[in-house]
C-alpha cells in the first residue's frame, strides 16, 4: 500500500496570506489527524477527522481549520498567516479512531512564513 | 508543563554503543505508550507500542520497557548504527482517544 502523502512538501508564504495543505491517507484509513511540529514545541495536535466529521480538536486559534472529503482525503487551511506559523505540518492516518490504532505519518509540509 | 517528559533532550554516542532514552508521564487514564522514530525531514514512524499489562517490547535492536506503576518508559538501542540518528518521540494515548506527545530526544550516532 502507498503511504500517507502530503502536498506540497515545501511552501513559502508571507504574513497575512492564507495556505491550504493537502493529505491523502493510506487506502482504507478513515481517520486523518493534523499536527504542527516546531523545534521548540515538538508535535502539537491540531485536529482529527473521521468520516468527514471533526472528532477532536487541539488548542489552536480559529485561523486553523480543516476538512475531510468522502474519499478520506483531508485539507488543512491556515488563514492570515503569522511568522509563528512557520513549522512542519504533519498529517497522520489510521484505520479507525481509537487509542489502540497506530497512526501512520506522512512526510510533512514545511511551511515558511516571511 | 508537558505531561510527557523525555530525557535527555539530546544525546551523542559512538557507533556500536548502546544507549537508553527515558520517558516519564503523568497523564491518565492510560491506554498505551508508543515510541516513534523520526528521521530528519520525514514523518515519525512507530517503533513499539505497549499497553498497561506489557512491560517490555522489542523491535530488532530497539527494546522498550514500561513501568505503569511509576509511569516511566525507556527505549534501549543496542549496537547503535549511523542510521539510528534521529529524534525519538514518546507518545502516551489515553482511554478517551487523547494523545500526549513528548518533545523528543535527538540522538546523533557518530562513526
């Protein structure tokens, strides 16, 4: 099976712009989660989607939003970008929601905000 | 305060040596604990998963231990290789589907 894919892999934006990141989960996986990773903060959970519904949400401002499509693909949007949004954004998929389900991570999208 | 603490923050060892990484957590109700390996520029990859009743789990040269009473876990790497250079992240899953991530240990293996 192909792994989790994320596009684009690298992105440069300026403050105030908005950005959309895309994630295609492993075939058959219905849960998709998004994380922000920075050197100082480590991995921080953004949200998880399952069957097109947001199941869980981290402590991020409303500028961060996401959605999931019927084919389980997911997008994440960040509006009004700030310098502090520069980070590696990771997407992870798993077959179902539940603590016993292992997440499989994509390679990430590295976002630089200037 | 992070509820999953990893130590050391970074570690440099020589190729062929062993090392042990630590993870202490305070969160509950505990479901399982995973160790992930993250190579530079890539997403994390799961190494081991342990539930409450398991106190050791191996994956090749990687051996994880868990003491659920003291809420401590360790990841032992035997006969390190250059390819072991990576960040190692401890993740605790709770029964309510929440997850708590450690900040990671950055391991560098030098020839």
